[in-house]
């Protein structure tokens, strides 16, 4: 009997950086699609959870490496065309450009770049200044999505926040994407939004037909936003961390020195009274002279009346 059940699938996917997307989050992602479209594409569609929030009349295209998950998507979705295979190694729908792409690619999985004798052998990666590292395929999925995105389209992609600030080749790719003016918005999604993980995530909205070079940063949890210019982003070394642009408010708490002294005295008197009560109880139990302790305390207090 096969042990390939829901639990084992979840554990396998979690180990590979693949997480289930709740319906609430899928609807949130869909809300950033501000164009009319009759088709939508998910390059890592899983069981079809992201595509399921679109109307039945919308043509749905999806690719999934896991055949069990793809069958679930085929059974749950109407007007769906699916393809089983590795999106980065064996991409489907090569003849299409999509006006609408929605995706939750696996986070920071390993991959094998398509390079032969130092030459990029794939149109998706020909123009970029560097390839994503073999240990982290996050930008490989993003570049795949940008390649498939129509010039008047929009892509809504859920990512691991590390892609916003990691350096080396990923930093070079991020700079290139910013210079191409492909990023429209970046939204911070708080943890515990997924079923299986509590990690924070970043939602990135890509467009190729922007009318400005600004990028809007949104903290979804705190309901705050900031529009950053290209120059601001450039001056920040092309790092796109939300907290670089949406600052925490520092609330200055002013204390009244007299009030602080009064509170301190009250605390000290309470402690002294508690100590006296304990000493009294011990003296009564053991038959000690309790008044000697009081006399000592009184002498200490009396000595300060001379000041």
C-alpha cells in the first residue's frame, strides 16, 4: 500500500519550501489584479488553490511538477489546461504570453541553471546580468514569470522576503529588474497566513507598462504604505526591504520625575512593610524579641532627621 497520503505530501512539500495558500490569501493576491483578462497562468499551480478563485469563464493554465497535485487541480478546476513537469527545466506554454499571472513558487529550492560552456541556453535568462544561485531558485521563477508576462499584463507573486535584500547574484538580478521598471508594488504579508508555516512573506506586483518609476511599499499588517522613487531605491543600494521605507514609529514617553520618585517611595515602603511582617512572623514562631528589630529600624530612620 502506498504511503503517499496528504500528510506525507505536506511534509515533503514543507521540506522543499512549498506551502499551501489559504483561500483568504488567494483572494488577497487576486485583488491586486487591476486589469480585465479572460485567462490566467500559474507556473507552479500545485492543487490549483490560486486558480480556483477565478471565475469559471476564465481560462486557467497551470504547470505542476507533482502529478498527484496536478490531478487534484484538474478535478477541482473548470476551464483548466495543466501540464506536469519541472517549470524551470521543462516549461510549458512556450507560445503564449499571459496578461495575468498569479504564483506562489517554492521558496529557495535548489535548481540547475541552463548554462552550456558558460553561455545561457534559455531565452528566459539571456538578458540578465547573472544567474540565480544553484542553492536558491527564487529569482529563476521570477525571471520565468517575467518572460511569460505580456507587456500590458500584471503578475502577482508570493515570495520569501530574502529576495528583497540578499546580495551577490541575486542582488544583481534585483537591480536589473528594478532598472527595467518591472516592480509596481511590494506588500509585506505577516506570518501565520499559511496553513503550514508562520514565516513572513512578500507579495510582489510586476508590471511592464508602468507610467512612473516609483515603487509602492505596503505593510499589510500595519496598514501603512510608502511610495519610493527610483532614486530612493538606488540610494538604498537597490535593497527593497519593507522596513527600509516604512519606518517604525518611535513613541517618546515622557516621565514626570516627581511622579517617578513618589512611585519609587511607595514601592520601597511596601517592601519594608512586607519584610517587617515576615520578621514578625518568624519572631513569634521562634520566640525571638521582635521589638529589637523595630528599634534598629527606628534608629536608622531617626539618623536622617538631622539632614
